[in-house]
C-alpha cells in the first residue's frame, strides 16, 4: 500500500536560464536552464526533501515516532531527515560512517541544531552500516519507541516517486527539454526523473556512492513507468568519480568556479560539482549538443561544502586582494 506524502517542501521549484554558464560550456545562450531544487525550503533545501515527503509519510502512516537513517558524516539526506523530524515532532537518530571528532561543521552542525542524535558506526561498508542501523532500531524498540528506517539516501521505489513530480514540473516548465543532467548518488533522484521523462532524456553523472548505480536506478524506476527500464537503457557517465566519493577532483574544482563566476551558483564538491563537470565533459564529447534544451538539476548540498576541508582550503586560495 502506498501512503500519501507528507508536505515538507516548497514546490514547484524555479527553472532559471543560465546564459553565461551556457556560453562558458560551449552551448547557446538559450540552451541551458537550472532547476533550482536547492530551493526546496526545509532545513537548507535540496533534493532529499522530495523523497522524504513519501518515505516519512509512510512512516507516519505506520505510527512511527522516531526516524532512523544512515549516511556519510556530511550526508545531505541525514541532515534533511533531521529537519523533517524537527518539523513533525519526531525523534531522529542518524547512523553515520566513521567516528566522532573529525569535523563539527557543515551538515553535522545542522544535525545538532535540529536535535538529531548521532550513532557512529566506525569504518564500515554498506552492509556494516545497515547492521548498525538495525541494532539502533532494536535498542529503540526495547526502550519503547516506534522507530521507522528511512532508506539510505531516501532512495527506493517509494522515495523515487518524489522525483516523478520534479519530472512533471520540468515538462510543464520547459516542454522542449532534451536532456536533464543530474548527480547520481543512491539512485532515487535519477530514477524518478527517468520514470517521468524517459531514459533518453536523463543523463546521470555518477558520484561514486554505489558500486553499481545503474542497477539501482533501473530497480527504482521500473515500477513507476510503463517504459522498459534496464541498466542498458540508461544514460550514465562514470568518468567524474576520480579518487572516490569524498575526493575533490580537478574537474570539480573547475566546475565550482565556473558556476560561481558565471551565474553566482554555489555547488557542492561531491554531487552538483561532479554533475556540472560531467555536463561540461558531455558538451565536449558531443553527448550534449548546442541547440538542444538542457536542464542542470541543482540538487543542493551547500551545507556539505562547509564540512569539506579540501574545498574550503581551495576556495580560500581563490580569494584575491585588491591591488589598484
């Protein structure tokens, strides 16, 4: 049974032209638009709110009083789960990879403001993280709570429904859309867009969060559309992962500067920075062509930038003194 979503965000989000960024990428001035899903409202904004409307809606329908979810220390999904819990009067426990003390900034600071409790799982893989979350849920139940597990990244068939809504907004806002470019992490955002727009109209840029992101996207999208969605039908670039999920790569550094200095857009180093680097590479190799309407889906993540020490150091080096 699918339960109705709980309202958490502000929709539809704006679709803005980006002519200066388009020119810098080698596109025409009317070719590039930015879908501002960083402006979804709650908790600093970002794409996870669309998913949480569905996953938290199901948790509430099942009588949950506590939300449990997993992620990396700077997880945007964890931050927005904490914000959703605060708005709805639910307790939140975040089960995060790593150990305490490495950072207190970025999303971690916001988690504290929202009142979430943190459980550190240590240096574990996804299976270890899932096991740690199961242990936390068991302890909560023993204490009399009614915990609901929100999936990693909010992704799954249910969470992906939130991005079918985004796809519908895009079709109304830009009927001649050719390609929507989006960061591909846990898979739910791209899956929802694929279900709404079709496999050929969505280009996902892998950020290195999953070993097999194409399989995840196909699994989440297939139940939401009559189209036959398989890993082979998807448009995915895997050339921007670099040294791994948390690494700041040279193409991402260039993308962060390009967006900021042409359109005043702030991207993050893990998701949207990689997505723009992937779009830039796609224009260079002809995957995305001038004369076609392209949308860059800005999925948010600004707080995570402030918790990424390499990015802060890089940005500070770019500060220039006035010398008349």
